[in-house]
């Protein structure tokens, strides 16, 4: 499979497949394709894996697109202004994604639920107790909100992140929470009560425009019901 990511603020990834190669995606992200792409809707691993994907923010069923009778082409577009990031997945290179970040992947990639081992980080860290774990082998495409900044953390290195800005991280990175100190900082600092702490080793990807932040900014300007 070869691919190209086109566009800036509203990107699309165009995948070029050899005959017999397949892509998986969640329903609704396919934008266009060549007529020889065959679609099959499947639980892709059984009920257990399907339920795991659902709890991690995805749908019960996935679509599998296979090129038949020759080379094929299929495109997957982002659903929100931001970035599409490719990741090469291997048995020793698993990643963890924010909920609903999965866009599409080669058929050898598996998507499952990732439970944060530290309950505090799950309850207060902004990304929730449940995230997405990507394993297997192949390329996965994830969509993130806004621009993405990547950091490489060595063992013991830490970075403190505001709520919602964690887009992805290597499975080797641990997540915890850091309480904001000082009553005035909590009440008037605007950063909330907790911040997320990421600790290496591994890479982390941070997004500049979390959808939750955009919703908060727009909320005062939305009409309210009088009923």
C-alpha cells in the first residue's frame, strides 16, 4: 500500500492498493474510491473485540475495503479541521490514541480498548479511563484536532499537558495526573483542578485544538432554548 496525505486544515489520505490488499475503517470516513474496491462490513475479530472498540469510542462494526481484479484507490477524509498522522505499527511498536482518533488502517492492524492503569489519570486526566490501543502490523491513520507537535521522552522525562491535548503516545509512555497547586490557581487560573503528566520513555503527540476546547469557546454564542 502506498499513500499520500493531501490538504492542510481539512486533510484527506489517498491510499493506493495492489490487487488483494485491504483497508479497514469506521463507517462514514470513506470519501471516494475506485469502482473495484469491494466493501464488507464485519465485527472484525468477533463480539469481544467489537465491544472493546465500542468502549474506546469507535463503532461495533468496521468496513473492510479490498481491491479486486487489479490496483485500487480509496480515500479517507478528516471529519474536523486538523491533521492526519500515519503510524507504522509492529509487534514492538504499539501506540495509544485518544478516543475516536482512528481513521483507517491496513488490514493487519488491530484496534482494541486501552485501560489506563492509574485510576486517577483515567478519572481526571482529560482523556478518560478508556483510550484506544493500536497493535498488529501495518500503517494506521489517525485524525487529530488542529496541528500536531511530537516530543521524544527519554526514560524518566516528563511533560505536563493541559486537558484534552494528548493525541497519541507510544504504549511505553505512562500517564498520570498532577494537581494544580494553590487555591487562587485552581479558582482563577483557568486550567482546572488537574493536569495530565506523561512520562517516558517513548514518543508523545500533542494536538493544538482539542474539539472539547472548541465546543467550550463556541458555547456562549450558540442560541439557547426558551422552553
